[in-house]
C-alpha cells in the first residue's frame, strides 16, 4: 500500500488465525489515515477503499425497491456495509451477525470508528454467531428482505473451513427460505465466478452479476470486485 506510518491497534487469536486491527498514515498522502483488518497477514478490508462493500447494500436495497426493509448482514468488517444500508430511509432494521467476538469487542470499545455511529441508530443490532449456520437452520417466523454476505474473499476462496459448503446448491436453497417473497440474497466477491452465478440461477428466479470497477488511490490502478444479487 505504499510507504506509511504503521501501528497495530489490537491483535487477538481467533479460530481463523490471529486477527489484527492496524492503522496507517500514508506518507504519500499526508493526513490520509487508513484502518485495516487482517487475519494473520492476509488483508481482509481497508477503510481506504469501501466502494464495493457499500455497493453491496445500496444495490440490494435498490433491487428490492420497497419500504420497511428488514436486513440481515453476515460479517461486520469495519461496518461500512451496515452504514450504507442504514443510509436508506427504506431500511427499517439491520441485524449484523459476526463470527468473531474479538471483532465485536473492538467495535463496541470504539477501536472501530463507525461503531459509535452505528450503535446510536435504533435500527441497528449486532450479535455474535455463524451466519452460515443460522441460514442452514429452519427459518423462524421472521423473513428478511435482504440477506447480505460479505465474509469470504470469493465463492472459491473461503476465509474459514466452515463457509465452503454455503456455496453449494442445498445450503443456498436453505438460505432462500429465510427470505421474504421477492427478497434478495447479495454476496460480495473480489473475483468473478461463472460457476457460482450458474448455481444461483438454479436456486433463484432472478440473478444479477455486477462488476464494480474502481481506482485504487494508492497505486492509481483500476481494480474490480463483484456482486452476486439473487431474488427469491
């Protein structure tokens, strides 16, 4: 990410490896402070570029196109997907499921800057759990308008061993049962996956695959992420 002043704010052991929260001040862009989340030395996300995480919420809200939306988000990250969902007046409730209690602790203690803003919104709730396990269980009476998954790098590149089975037909059918009629499942990916898109088409009645192009401000090069949006 170029030359920078680097400091670690917190580190903790987790089932996925050692998770780190670190801060950079870019020497090439004085005054630009970046927050990064890593597992071991694998960068998960950065506050420098949040376009695609925010687009996951924004595009799903637009695709659902109704008011009073009930949203489930798998993966807290740095909170940008949740904040973008709450930016819509059509969203009535956002529930975030985060696997790692350590990340929740950092969020609630103020180490993650968006924590205070999100917790002040009465529509927002956060709880610890495995979103994949929850979606594999029979649904309760509650059905979600949007289920947004931003956990893994890509359908073929998983962050942990437990998530691999989600990207197969039967778990996707079980996840679909947690959606309200016309509800949207949205999945973030850093890479294209024709196989996953085709799998979604076998389970859902409408599937959109959106490529997001953006410029990485550090290296001044274009990059792409992908959104998979499927309607129940």
